C-alpha cells in the first residue's frame, strides 16, 4: 500500500511541476508572441534564401560541366574517326562478325552478344574516343538490325533489344563518369 501511495505522490508532484512550467511559458503577451514568431520566420527565410542560393550555384556549375562535356564531344566528332583505328575496333568488338553486310538474321543476335561481351570487358579502360568508335560500330549493328528486322525470329529480336538496352546503360555510365570527372576538375579550380 505504501508503494502505491508513494507512487501517486510522486506522480502528482511531477504533474504539478509540469503545469507550473507550462503556465510560466504563457507569461508572454500577444505582442511578444508575434515578435517571437516574426523572428523565427525571418530565420527560416534566411535559411531558405541560403539554400536557394546554394542550389542556384550548383545548377550553374552543372550547366558549365554539361557545356564542357558537349564541347569536348564536338571536338572529338570534328576530328572524326581514322580508318585504321576503326578497322581495329571493328575487329576487336565484332570479331568474326565484322563484315556486317554478311550477317544473317540467324546470327545477328550472336554478333550483338559478342559485341556486348567485348564492351563489358573493355569499358573500364576505354577513353572517350574509344567510346566514340564503339558508338559508331553500335550504330552499324543497329542499321543491320533494321535491314533484317522482319526476318529475325521473336526470341532473337527480344534478346537483341535487351542487349541494346544494356549497351545504352553502359554508355550512359561512361557519360556519367565523364561528367563527374569534369565536376571534380571544377572543384579544384
């Protein structure tokens, strides 16, 4: 019995203390509460303005990085491809399928598989120029696929679409790495 009585006394004391604390915070006038609210709103506005400024700066830097990436790509495209390097890349990336004009609907899927395997194996060490050559070869493969499209069986066509999607993902990954490289260069400046 004593414990229950002791507990209820402690509980009542805590309740009274909490009530006193709450009432003391109500000792402000409406004018004071309005001023406090105005100060808090001003602080929030300052924080929002700082965040907006930071976001605008990040957006400006991102635009500069993208512009530099486009500029570098245009320079590479202006240089064009060299026939020796292109023939070498075709041999490496297409192997026995490098004569795409001789590729049949039955073995086009195999050409894509071989191409993607080579891209997967080499992508970590490729330069952007190597990717440009790979893109040109990929375009040739896709052109051949368009020529043979109506003669390719459905399961091969489905596999080719999956391989095309994988290639685009790998290429986008390389573009993203290049973008990140440019962003790091910007930070150093």
